[in-house]
């Protein structure tokens, strides 16, 4: 099998991605990938396509219009039969290049506390967990997941805790 080629993600990729992303992740996540990301951020998003034209992985990335020098990865996924091939790292490497060329110095990502596979992947890719502010969360609230990573309570809304990661370009 030849290595997938990397190209810009297209809005036309949306139907096939949304049909399989829940299976790729092993849980419902399609609601986190509205079509607007592929429509409005395709120039900073990537698809890994096999020689048969099938998307084997993708990364939805944004160069922040509000935080100068910062890019953010909203979503990264690799098809189960391509995991362990280094494809996720290739997607991130290309996104780091793209973000750097657009003047970014940092790439951020967020991961759910229960998604230990993604946490390990981000750490192995070179991301660092962003520490909680020195004031910390209100007393009695958890500040770390089972691996000791800082958990930002309600980061994405009530009950939507996240671990925040940063990668220095």
C-alpha cells in the first residue's frame, strides 16, 4: 500500500467523512464536525487520500483571526486501518508547516479527559498540556484526569471539560 497523499480538505469530502467518523472514533462525534468547517476553513484543513481516492485521515485546522500567531486543530481523525502508520503525525507535520507559513508560532488543540488515546497521541507528537491558571478551579473540583493532565472545567460549555494542548512552532 502506498502512503496516502496529502491535499486540501474539500467541502465535497463532507458526506463521506460524516458517514464514517463516528465509527473511526468509536463514539458519537459527528456533531462536532459541522459542514461549515469544510466550507470556511478548507484552505487550512488537510485530507490524506489513498491511491484509490479514499480519505484515510483528515485534519480540520484554523489559523485564528482573533489570536495573532495562533492556529488551532479542531479535529483530527485517522481511519482504523491506517492507525499506527504515522499518518496522524504526517497530517500534523503538514499543518505545522502551513500554520508557520501563515505567521503562527503556536498550534493548540483540546481533548476530552476520557480520550486517553488522543491525549497520548498529542503528547507523543510534541504537544504539551496547558497548565491551569495559578488560581486553579473552585475548591472541590477535579483539576487532573487519571494521567495527571490538567482538566479545564466546562471549557466547551457546562459539563464539557477539556484538556488543552499547545505546540510551539
